[in-house]
C-alpha cells in the first residue's frame, strides 16, 4: 500500500505556527505524505490542495479561537468540489475560552468533521485513526 | 527605497487619506479633535507617565491581556481586572480579523457574538467600533490603557484608537509581522509602522506623549535573547526616528533565571548604547518582561507555578512592567475570573520579593557564617547548663529562657524572645529575652533592624512584629506601615 | 535525673508495660511480630531508604500532609495523593485528640464522623484504629509512609504505628511539646521521646531502619533559623544516642531566599559537626524544607504563589524533601483535590528549576557580556547590509537570513535558525542558518550543547528542539529523554 | 462606664497560639479588660473564669477543626452556672475543611453563640459589636 497523502494547515487568520510545524514533522515521521499549507489557510486553499494531490484526509488546525466561524461550511464545499469521501480531522483550541471538550466535539462533528481533537491529543493515536480510516 | 528617515508631512498626509477610507469608521478621525481629547486625559491615565514613574520609583507594574467582541462586555471585563485583579495598567487586545484588516469578518463576528450572547471573537474589534465605541471604553476605566494586537498594517487601528484616547500602542514593523503574518512583505510592514510611529510623533509634537512598545517575545517559543534584543533595538531606532519619545522594549521569559536576568540587564544597556550612538538623547526607555509565552501546562495548579516562576524572575530582574498570564492559558481565552487570578498570583510574588536582592554565593556564605555563630552561642550554653549533657541542658535552657520559641503556647517556654524582620526580610531578633547571644551578634541584629526602622520612618516596635505576622497573607513578606 | 543516655532494656520494658495498657489497642502490639512484618516490607516502601536515595541522587522528594477520621476514607485520600498528586512520600497526619492522648474523645470523633458521613476529626486517629487498622492503610499504598503529628507523649502511637509498618516517625521531645502543648513539662516530653527513639533503635538493632524527623518549623511563625537549628540538632543528638540511624532535620521557610538557602546549607553542616563531635559517625542525615508554615492568604491564586515561592527556594537550596502546602491552607483541612493541586504546583516548580544553579553576580555579568557580543554581531551586519540605514538593513537582513526568527510563520523569514536549550536550560543556537555569529561565539554555543548531549547520552538533534518545545507544559524546562 | 471584661481562649485540644496573642494585644489596646486563658481551654475553665471576673463576654477561638465538637453545650452550661446573659462570640477556622461561611455561622448560632466570625474577621468591627452589646 502506498503512503497516504494528507493535507495540513491552520485555518483562517490564525498565525500559530509552532504546532503546525510539529504536526508536519510528526506525520512525515509516521510515513504519511504530508502537504503542509502552513498558517492562515482558507477553505478553498485546503480543497484545492486536496484535489491536486489526491489527498485522503485534511487535517485542519485552529488555535486562536475563531475555529467555529472559520470551519463552517467546509464539508459542504468539499462535497461540491467532488471530495465526497475525504476524511476531515480538526484539532487545537477550537473555540473561544475554556470549554468542556464534549461540547466542542459535538459542535464540530455537527459541522461534518470525522474526528475532533483537543490540544493535548495523543498524536500516535491520531496516526492510528488515520491509518485505519483512510480509503486505500 | 525604504529608509530610516522621518516621513515628510506631505507624504504622510497623502497616505493618511487612503488609510482613513479603508473602513467607514475612519472618517470620524480628526486630528485636532483627537489632540483636544487626549489633552484632557489626566496624567494618572497616561501610559507614558505611568511607565516613567515606574522607572523613577523602581516599581514593577502589572498588566493583563484582555479583549472581547462587544463594548459593554469589554468594559465589564476591564473593570473586573481593575478592581478584583488590581491591574496597574489595562490592555485592549484586538481580535485576529482586525489584525489582518479583515473588517468585514470582524463585523460578522460582532453580529454572531450579539446573537450568541457570548464573544465569538478572540479580541476587541476596535476599528469596527470606531472612535465613539473606543472612547466609551477609555472613559469607563481609570487606569492607563493600551492597544495590544499583532497587526502588520496597523495604521487605521492606530488612527482610531489614539484619537479615542488610548495612550499606548504595542507593536512594530518586524515584531508584528514576522511572528504574526504569512505573506506581508517586511518592507511593507516596516513602512506601515513608520507611519504609525510618525502618527505618535505628531501627537508628541502636539504635547501628547504616547507610549510605544515593540513586541519583544516574537513567537514566544525558544527565542534566544540576542535575537529578540536586536529586533527590539531596531524597532526602537525606527520609532525614535519618527518622533516617538516613550519607548518600552520587551523580552519574553526564557526560563533560566540567570539568562533572564542577564537578558533584562543587557537589553536596557544595549538599547541606551544604540539609541545614543544614533544621536538620540531625549527619550524615555523602559522594559517590559513577559511571563512564559510558550505553551502552558493545561493543569491550572501547574499553570499557576509557571506564572509564579515568571514573577520570581521579574522580581529579581526588575523590569518596569510585567505582562501576566492566566491559569487558563493552555485552554482558551481566559474568563475574567481566571484573568484576575493571574494578576493576584503575580502580585503575591512581586510583593513578597520586592525587598529581596539578587543573591550571590558570597552573601550566602556570609549568612551561613552568621547562623553558625548564633547556634554556637546557644549550644555552648545548653551544654554548660547540662554540664555536658544535652538533655539535661535543654530542660535547664528552656527554664532559663536560653532556649525560647517565639509564640509557643507552652508554659515551659519563656516566651520572651520577639523576632522581627529586617529591611530585606531576614528574620532578626527584636527582644532577645534570655538568649545567650553575644554582643557582636546582637549589635549586628540591632543594626539590621535600625536599617528597617529608618526605611520605614518608625521606631523598632512590637507593631512591626504584628505587621510581620500578617504580611504574607496580605501578599507581603515584610509588614510595612501603610 | 534526665540524661542523654541510652535507656536500658530493663527500664524500657518496665515502662513499656504501662504504655501498652493506656488504651485497649495497645495489647495487640508484639515486637517479634512487628519485626517480622516490617522485614517483609519492600525497600521501595521504606522511608529511610527513600531519603538516603534522594541524598545520593540529589533529588527533592515531595510529601503532602493528610489525614481523616476513617480507615477507608483515609486510604482513598492517600491513593489520590499518590496517583493524581504524584507524591513521592505519603503522610498520615494524626488528629488533635490523639496528639493529646485523649483517645476517648477520638473515639467519639470516629463515631460522629461515621454518623455525619464526613470526617469531623482533623486527622487519622491511629491509636484508636490500632495495629490492624493501620496495617490496612500501609498495605493499601505503594509509597513509603510516615506518621506526622504533634504529640508530646507519642509512646503508644509509636508502638502501634511502627508495629503496623510505618517506616518514619515525625517529632521530638522539644519540637512536639513547645509549639503543641501547654502544660507538659519539657523533661517529661524529652523522656517520652527518648522512649520513642529507643523503640526506633530497637527496630534498627533488629535490622529495620526507621526514619526519624524532628519537627523543624516549631510554631511556623517568624522563627529565626538559628533557634530551630539548635533545637533540631539537639533532637538529633538525643535520637542518635538511643540508636536512631536515619535522621531528617527540618526547617520552615522564612521567606528571604538568601536566608533560606543559607539556613539549609548551615543546618546540614552544623548537624554533621555536632553529631561527629558527639562521637557519631554511623548515621544518615537528610534535610526537609517546609513551605511557608505561617498564615496563608485566603485567596487561592495568592496561596498558589506562596506555594510556588517556597518551591523556588527549595529548588535552589536542595533539601532532600519538601513538605507541600495547599491552596486551601488558610481555610481548613484541604480536600484531596486541593491537596493534589499543592503537589502539582510544587512539582512544576521543582522540575522547571531542577537544572538551574544558584546564580551569582559574576555569572550574570558573564552572560550579559555574551549577549552583548551576539547582538553586536547581528547589528553590525544589519547596518552593513543597509549601508548604514537600519530600516533598509533590516529588510535585507531578513532576506539574507541574517535576522531570522525561529518558528515564525512569515514567508519573509528564513526559518533556518534552530534554537535549543543547553544543559542548564539556557537557550543556545543549534542550527545557525545565516546568522552572522562569529566563530568564537559559535564555538561557545557548540560546547554548551555538547555538554547537554553528553549529559543526555544522545546526539545534538532536532528531537531535542521538539522535546524542549513540550518541556514546560510537561513540567520541565529542558526536554530530556525519558 | 467601666471597661468591660472579656474572657479569651482557644477551646479544646487546640494549640494555635499566634492568633490568640494577637487578640489579647488587640482587645487590650481597645480598652477592654482582657482575661486570656491561652490555648487548650475547656468549657468549664471558660465558665469559671467568667464567673470569677464578672466578665461580660466570652470570646472562644477554634482553629484546628474540632470546633464543632468542642463548642457543643457551652451555652447550656453557662445558663446552668447562672451566666444567663453573657455574650458568646466564636471565631477562627471553626469546622473541618473549607466550608461556605453561611453554613458555619448557622451551625454555631444554633449552638447558642451570639456572633460567629471567619478567620479574616475585621477586629475593629468585632470591638464595635462588643461595645454595643455588652450589658453595662
Ligand atoms: C505561542 C502563542 C502565540 C504566539 C504564536 C507565534 C507563532 N507564530 O506561532 C503569538 C504570541 C504570536 C500568539 C498570538 C496570538 N494568540 Co496565541 N498562543 C500561544 C500559546 C502560548 C502557545 C501555542 C503553541 O505554540 N503551543 C505549542 C504547540 C506545540 O501546541 P499547539 O499549538 O496547541 O498545537 C498542538 C495541538 O493543539 C495539536 N493540534 C493542533 N492542531 C491540530 C489538528 C489536528 C487534526 C490534531 C489531531 C491535533 C492538532 O497538536 C499540536 C502539536 O502537538 C497558546 C497557549 C498555550 N497553548 O499555552 C496561545 C493561544 C493559542 N493564543 C491565543 C490567542 C487568542 C492569540 C491571539 C489572538 C492574541 C490574543 N488575543 O491573545 C494572537 C493570534 C493572532 C493570530 N492572527 O493568530 C489563545 C487562543 C484562545 C482560544 N482558542 O480561546 C491561546 C490559547 C492563549 C489564550 N489562552 O488566550 N500566540
Ligand atoms: C501556624 C499554624 C500551625 C502551628 C501552630 C503553632 C502555634 N502554637 O500557634 C503548628 C504547625 C504547630 C500547627 C499545628 C496544627 N495545625 Co495548624 N495552622 C497554622 C496556620 C498555618 C497559621 C495559623 C496562624 O498562626 N495564623 C495567624 C493568626 C494571626 O491568625 P489566626 O490563627 O487565624 O487567628 C485570627 C483569626 O482566626 C481571628 N480569630 C481567631 N479566633 C477568633 C475568635 C473571635 C471571637 C474572633 C472575633 C476572631 C477570631 O482573629 C485572629 C487574629 O487575627 C494555619 C493556616 C492559616 N491560617 O494559614 C493552620 C491551621 C489552622 N492548622 C490546622 C491544623 C489541622 C493543625 C493540626 C491539627 C495539624 C494538621 N492536621 O495539619 C495541628 C494542631 C494541633 C493542635 N493540637 O492544635 C488547620 C485547621 C483545619 C480546619 N479548621 O479545617 C489549618 C487551617 C491548616 C489547614 N488548612 O489544614 N498549625
């Protein structure tokens, strides 16, 4: 089996670059083909990159609190562009303020994300989920 | 080509026209009105004055970060930090859309926040609220207030907030681009910040001193001091050239106390060197220290310790200002309660340590010797009383008050000794009771206490002891008179 | 007459009979059974071994205070401190009735606590629970466990708890009388503690090392170090004479870091001097530091800072053990959650500071000079690139990577520089990118990093950088390999 | 009017002596005649001292957590011994553990105390209450 391609990026007007660099290094190390769009990535940039590289998953980060606004509609746009079955993961400090994680998870699952992660997500575990869930 | 040269007024004015039309609220800004408004602000609310005073008095001022979407909520937040949190200086942290000049998205954020009944923005969208909205904020508080953001092109933000009475403006052409933006050319951001600095210079020339603060910590993540120092000094030079006169250079805690103290010391000395070498002499330089700017522990107890450790370093390094984190740091924008907790925890440390000097091996050795000397005095007497037997000697010593525990409840304790702190917070003896301390040591204790008495302008007295007992729970180490 | 002389066995045994009949649970104590039970306790659960290891390894062990009325509840509490709080050593704090040998009142307290479904006692009534109850506790936990109290006559308490497998016993004839009692003659309490020490000596002679810890802080209120040192040393001498071999002397934080560090240093040196002068050589001396023992602030954020400051002092003074307070200190017996918070906050500081050495004026000056040197390297190049103009130079410098901010997101930033901490936690340069640092400085950075690589037994690598980024949120400053 | 006499002490097996010394110094300074029994005072010691000195008030301290057990029945004993109208104040860390002060106050008022104070009680205020409430 070929190494699955994943698209990484920090959505919206968000400049937090440290976690993004860590994610790139980590997932490359785990054998994924990583396409890292860096910080301040718009929804269409994510989608274009995913189409161009035939990616199996998009990993969206949001740290700065505007995640709720920035992520709305991403799933619909993916479907519009023919990315019917692409995996959508999202993680970071997704909402403004300290909030019980269940609430955050529910909110983002409703928006169409397959998995939602807190800042202290176990990355090994995330890699395992990805391996299991990407379409061959 | 980009030059470190004062922007000429004709050029400034032509840029200015454009700047003010970038969003509708820009048209409210009229400089003459702004100057009039600023001149009416009392000195107690001027940020530059506060920083200068801190420098003259050797104080460390506390400032939190805080900003929410709506004017009323933002005021409530700031008032809480002012009263409950006892902040010395107030912030207005700007939201991330405004920082990118995305005023339409900010407008949507305001609407959604109203609808949700909670702030969905990570800061205060000052441009959208315009001069009137910002003035409502400035007028509602009683402490000097600063704009804190992360905006590569902050020209309109500066126009609006300075016209609204803010007296300090954070940022710089390097420090608010490189860590905050992805695609803004550095040349562009430096130019745009020369504009902001020139605007501050105009206020200065009209008799209004506005404080400027380059953002020292940069990415907040493992930045060695010499890198951020160099950038800070450059931003200082750029600002001075445009007529800025009150400048606060920043540094983010690196974690090793030695390096951090050396960093604060060197930043101050270097900046003066470079500023003077560039021909500047008429300026006020102050230093701000940022508590740990990298990733925080999620556990609040642990976060408190990170906050505490930053405060300890500040207490020894003596910057004029410390920017305070909160126990929610790792989780999200703090509640106002958490924000006040960060201030209280910081205050406790800064106050507890305020009288302590940087220690070194030599003075510790000296104190070690003193203690050894005192113990020998007592022990010799105990053994003498017990004729060589320590147990018997102890009983006799307590009877004689040679051993005497302050505040002990036992009737077998003489209770005659009264300790008190000296001027640096060392515990010394005020009333020796029957302790067999020799004259050399007693005279030394006495002289230490006289230092304190002099510093406090009062006699050595039992009141000092009472004051010392309450001190730590009141956030001090030494119980000074009010 | 009272003498510092080993109690003879005939005398000991005749006293012992009386002691064991003071309360019905006394009759369960049989020494041969006790020795057998103690011998089966693994070394990992022996307190004396833990203290000795801490000394050898230069560690600071964390211990909370905790005790409630009922066995089951007490076990739940200790297990929480062990797991959630990650305590290194466990306590069993005894209630105030038991401390006064008022076993009937303790019995009523137990009944009322059962009825109320909550502990109405301020500690664990070990005598009333007897050997079987205490063994249930000892067996339920996996860390070494100590009896902490304040009992002038602790003979029965010692008999029961040592027979039950506790491996450390706090107190002393002076320190558990003078601050804790009103009418107990000192001669009496010293005698009674000679008994307790002799009992520990008996265990020692039977191959079981029990740790003994005189109570250093006394009233916890403004006690100058030389007073508590003298008393601690006396109690040490008394204990050694009865055959105790593992002894931990204590000191309560005074508040000035210089005095506190000098106090810990002098306590260690003085004790050895006096112990050796008295002819002792076969003993293990360790030091315990108590976080602030006086009145605490009621506000929890402020209390965290008092806890944090005590931890900072400990980190520099390097005792083998630190006794941890909680954010509830001023209010009442802490909940187990608050108790764990105290441990976490302490751990965070102790770990963050573990690699830092005591700083002194000289080494700070040295670090100041290094930073100045580095800044000059960069600044010279910036001005050179800008042909004397700092603005132009800056743009060029970023383009060339002469200025380069680690981890910055901007595409105008070279992003080639990689910082990393050295072996003391100073930030140094790992990959210099295009920074114009001269060879002298680079070699110096390199040698500092090699120190770390050597200490960690791994190559200087990017992994170190990643590890450093996570370090503070994991309670460390330097990201060491596991 | 003569200076009113008050009896001070720390009840039960409680050895916390620092606050007690502060209270003695404070109330003496405020002009009261203070009879300080120190720490570890039993109910009967309080009552005997009050009778002997014709005191107008007893100020009970409890810091160590056993206040609830130690204070029970004090009012009844006072009445038994003819101290019908003596003022009873109590203060300190009255119960085991951090507890909302309302609950503590209610508990001790039910036991017959006239006023109940937390550890951070304003002593000037306490002196004013005493002055106003002692029988001439
Ligand atoms: C350093 C920092 C900054 C630096 C960033 C420099 C840079 N260019 O990177 C500076 C100072 C510039 C900065 C600015 C701002 N920041 Co900031 N910042 C931080 C801080 C302290 C650390 C972030 C960090 O680097 N962590 C270390 C890395 C390794 O962890 P991480 O970023 O969390 O990423 C990991 C996980 O989240 C996870 N993860 C992330 N994404 C994804 C995605 C998937 C699919 C998965 C599985 C996992 C995953 O894995 C990553 C690697 O382990 C955090 C608070 C904290 N965490 O302690 C605040 C924080 C993120 N910042 C915050 C804010 C609000 C801002 C500002 C808006 C200013 C303000 N109002 O205070 C601006 C943002 C401007 C903008 N346009 O974005 C808030 C966000 C609030 C919220 N969500 O409610 C935080 C939480 C602080 C706070 N409590 O207020 N910040
Ligand atoms: C110092 C101290 C000790 C010293 C006492 C030395 C001595 N002889 O005085 C030592 C170390 C020996 C000690 C021992 C113990 N202590 Co202690 N101790 C403290 C501590 C840290 C400070 C007390 C103090 O001196 N404060 C300063 C003085 C000025 O304030 P104060 O005592 O509160 O008194 C003022 C007010 O309360 C008020 N007040 C008091 N009484 C009254 C009465 C009236 C009418 C009014 C108006 C006002 C008033 O006015 C006073 C003057 O301002 C407190 C916690 C704290 N407060 O931070 C714990 C504390 C009181 N101790 C406590 C306990 C439990 C004990 C022990 C049982 C050990 C244990 N299990 O931890 C033993 C008690 C043994 C015994 N037989 O009593 C608990 C009580 C818990 C509870 N109520 O739920 C506390 C609260 C700590 C805690 N959070 O666990 N302690």
